[in-house]
C-alpha cells in the first residue's frame, strides 16, 4: 500500500511549489505518485459552498466555526474512496492540505489550542466517523506570517481566480493558525511530522528519499 504524505502550512506557505518539486523528485526515483489537493472547490459541492461562504455568500454560514469545518470535512469524506484506491495503486499519495488544516484553522478561529475540544471533535468526525485515511507522514511548511501574506497577495495579483478569501485576509487568524500547526507538529498529531523552513530553498530530492524509506 502506498504512503499518504500530506503537505500543510498557511496560505502562501509554498505548499503547491513543494508538492510540484516532490512529485518530480519522487517520479525520478521510480515512485508512482498520485496527487490530491483540498479543499476541492471545483469537484465537491461541500467545498464549493464553503468557498462561497468565505466570499460573503450564504448569510451567516461563514461565522459558524463548526459549520465551516463540517463542510471541509465532508469534502474529504466524499474523496475517501478515491484516496484509498490511489493508495492501492501508487507508491505515494501526495496531498496538499488535509485533516490537520481543518483543525489548525478552526481551532484558531475558536481561539482554542490544537489539543482542545474542536480538534478532538474533528478527529472523531473525519477519522472515526467518516473513515478518512490517516496520513503516514505530514510536512509542515513553517513560514513567518508576513512572508506567507506577501506571497498570497502576490498570487492574488498575478493569478486569475486566486483572490484572497476571508481567512486569508485575517492576519490575526493566520498567526493563531501558525501556532496551531506548530502544536500539531510537536504532538505528532495523527502521524510523524517534519517541520520545514518554508522561507528557504528545500532539497526536494533529499526529502523524497527520506519519505520513501
């Protein structure tokens, strides 16, 4: 069975860039790689509704921490059969954002620690009730919030359809989310974690070799 590897981090941390580099490095080592990215805004109605809420639609839905977290969790529930199938047919399943992202952002929104009530609820919901596959390893791209915000703003200016949403515009939320991610990594939440300096170049070949061990 293939390994489920997750790339986590703030908006603008460089998750897509790292995922691209890792896919190339893993393929060069002969690994069969499948890629997923959450939220699946264009493929799942729950993610689509969450995105619309983040841009001011659907009344007070965006104000509900549990409501938004549930929508993102339902996106992964719908994708779980595809994830399991990909693990059966590939050496590595590389995922850009996963369960920990839901925990980090919504624990931060609720002003809770990453070992609080909301994190426990999401773990029970996504892993125990929905049966979403558990990661084998999680990579945290740790960057200062200011750098992540600059990257997100640049992406907004240069890429069509990448306008920042309500979470991305909230600097305090991003700061608290970074803290929650650090707590999850320190606790080895759901799997082993590797914390990477997202503000410096990353040797994707060396990282790929470690992940395949």
